[in-house]
């Protein structure tokens, strides 16, 4: 595993409800770094976001600059739960964090979400030395599926779910639906890397996607978290480079 800890900085368009990967926050060599996804056109990157109403964050007004700091940028640091909160230990326990967890760990697990906020911090879809792609993510769009109250009984921790492409989806032609083994529609793969996962499925890859967290008492964007693991089929040597190009 790499010593670089990286998170996608994601913005949601409140009108379309679509998500855009507008920047990347990294920590390495005892330094934080933030840069906008200001390269090429990309799929739901900065240019797309700007075309759909996004405005650069006031703390990072230059789209072409790489921002660096020895401390976590205040604009991001304020998104972490305060250690002074009476329920801070309970939060750590619920998110499987401890006193040794870093600020990047906290951002990753909490997603840095604030009430009525349009930003979140998400794990990237990353390729490791074993040739597999890995990530974990919360299922998107669950609140719009009109799920019955008993939906948590459909699943269990460590149970696998199915991914199904939806090329005719009116909102995203690279949408990937998430279904129980019994065919019940739960929601969608987050849009900021749906195109990459859609591409993997197009090459007949067989991802292993398992439930790692269920909390129906939380807000919908924290209801269900999955672990994603996928090996690129060795017979499709071009698949890896194509997926990586989507992730750039």
C-alpha cells in the first residue's frame, strides 16, 4: 500500500443532485496538498462542475495552483468532529477510529460532511500492486428509491451485492445500479467514479462488492457502506489503461 493518503474532494450540484470530483487532498512527507482537477475535460471534474454552477472555494481561489501546508487546511479542518464533543468517543467507536487515527482518517470515515453542505471527501478508486482496484463507498441515491422500512433486513455485513450497468439512465449514461442478491434496487455507485466502474464491467470484470456498514438510523448518505475489490481481467490488457484514463 502507498504511504500517500489521498481523498477526492467532491461537490454536489443541488439542482441535478450529480456529484463532481473538483479537487484532490493528499497527505505525504508530513505535508498536506490540495489541487483542483484542472486538467483536460475529464468526467465530472472541475470543468464540468464550473459549467454547472460550481464556484471555486474561497480558501483556494486559484484553479491552477497546488496548495501545500504542514497543517490541515482550516477550510477542511473545521469539518472534523471536535474532541471536546461529549459524544466524540462514541463517534470514534462507530467509525472504527481510535486515538492514533489521523485527520485524514477522520475525513475519510466521516466524509467531512456538514449540515446542508455540498462538499464531501471520498476514497478514490485506486489500483494497488496486486493488480486490483480497491475502494469503499456509501451507496448514493437511497433516499430516492422509496425503500420500505425493513430494507436493512435485506442485507447483512459481509454479504455481497450486485452491480448492474444502466446505460439508458437519463441522468448518467455510465450509471451503475446496486442491487441485493435477490434483485432489490438499493441505489447507485457514486457518480464521481461510476464511469471507471462502468468501464470495468464492460470488460467483463467481476467485482467483489460487500456490505461493511449498515446504519438505517443515520442520514441517508450514511445508510449503507460497501467495500469494492476488482481485478482487471488479464485477457483485457487495454482495460486497465482505459479505466486509469477515466480516473485521471
